[in-house]
């Protein structure tokens, strides 16, 4: 259902009442770009856990979305994708929030060993040579 409202200045404004508030995800989560601190690359399958004994984070530094992610990470190792789905936030925003928590010492990034014993990344040249051999 689309409703029509007339603003005080005489202009008209259309909105969908069922859509709820029209707020950008970065504004909801308080995410901001910080050129001074580069972000760690976090894969969607990177697992994170809360650091035990890290103490409570300073509430002035971390917002509501930070605390939500930290609470989720205290339940056990969760991937970036699982955290984004559980917190109902975009993955880009979640990556930035998780980087804040990593920098604050509240989270640990788990990098599990691969069961096949291969390195996590093959050099590009070896990959190209392997494909050519096929």
C-alpha cells in the first residue's frame, strides 16, 4: 500500500508504509570507513570466536551492532556469513564491525588447517600450469 504525504514545505513525498524506515545499512550499523586502519580481509567462511578473559569492551567505542556480533561469537565459532545472517546485516558492514572487534582484542580469527595437507593458496603460476596440463 503506497501512501501519499504532503511535507510542510509544500513538496510531496511518496513512501511504502510496509517497507518500514528507509535507512541505509551503514547508517543502521554505524559502520564507517577509516582510512587510517586498513581492514583485514575476511572471507565469508572465516571463523571467529570471542576471546575469553578479554573483559567487556568500552561501550563508547563499540555500538549496538558490535555488541550483537560479540554476543553471537560467544556461543562458539561462527563464520562471517553466519554472523551476517544472524545479525541481519549486510556482509560488508559485518566485515567492518568484525575488524573493529578484532582490533579491540575481543575476537580471535580461527584459521583451521586444511584436511588434505595442501597450502591454503596455490601460486597462480602452478594453477595455470595444472590447467594447461589438462
